[in-house]
C-alpha cells in the first residue's frame, strides 16, 4: 500500500507541475511501442481532474491527440520496416512469432474493428499502428478507426477516473452504509478488475 501511495504521489506531483500535456506525451510514446504506463497515468490524471487539480477538457484533448499521433507514428514505422520491426519489438516484450501471427491474422480478418479494440488491450495498444502499417492497411481507413478507438478508450478512462475523483467520498460513504453487503460488492468488483487486468496484460 505504501508503494501505491508513493507512486500516486509522484504522478500527482508530475501532473500538477506539467498538467495534461505530460499525459499526451506519454501516451504518444506508448502508442508506438514504448513500454510506458500510459493507461495508469491517464486514470491517475482523471482522478486528479475530478478533484480539480487537472483541467478535464485539456486532459481529454491531449490524451486523445497523443494516442492518435502515437499510433500514426507506429503506422509509418510499420509501413517502412514491415514485418521485421514487429519481430524485433515483439521479442522484447514476450510476444512470440506464433502469437504475432495470430495478431496479424486478427487484423487481416476484422480490419477496422481490430484497430478500435486493440486500444483497450496492453501490448496490442503499443503495436496497433505498427501492425496496421506492416499489413498496409489504407491510411485514411486506419486514421478513422484509430481516432474512434482512441476517443472511446480516452472517454472511458477519463469518465471513470473523473467520477471517482469527484465522488470518491460519496462512494466510500455508500459502501459504509451498505456494511457487509457493500464490502462484498466492492470485493467482487476488485477481483473482477484484477482478473481483467491480468488477462489483458499477460504476454
């Protein structure tokens, strides 16, 4: 727990000093292959926006723009270097060639839908643009689905984090009023989130 508070405190200081642009910059780097905690930073920033420490409109704008620009850089990298860049990057994060083949097959089969939903899964989020570029998906088509996926992903996490930041005391008070039932519901929710994160973050 102390490690969580230390991490939250350091992110808090970083965000209060530099604001929403730092979120956009980190998401930009994460979106074309860098193993950075972009999602965690976005959620933390959203909670702080709910408390009034970060501008919510600026956060949404910079997060969305960073995600879209980063994926487009990845797309250009994929178009230029093709499959070999995927093998090089995949090997560094435990994404083997057979698994890479499955990712490419999903892109080839589902096209734009894969670009949208890849945004919600770790590893796929970092390789989204590179895979699309290496498979030579049309750029205008990629841009549309990429922008849509980034908007949905950014909207989901900023809304959830903002609500928790603004109404955290109300949530805690409700759980206290519900007593054992509230604790049970909270435990189930935490377990569900933990399972979801474990399944989406494993290589």
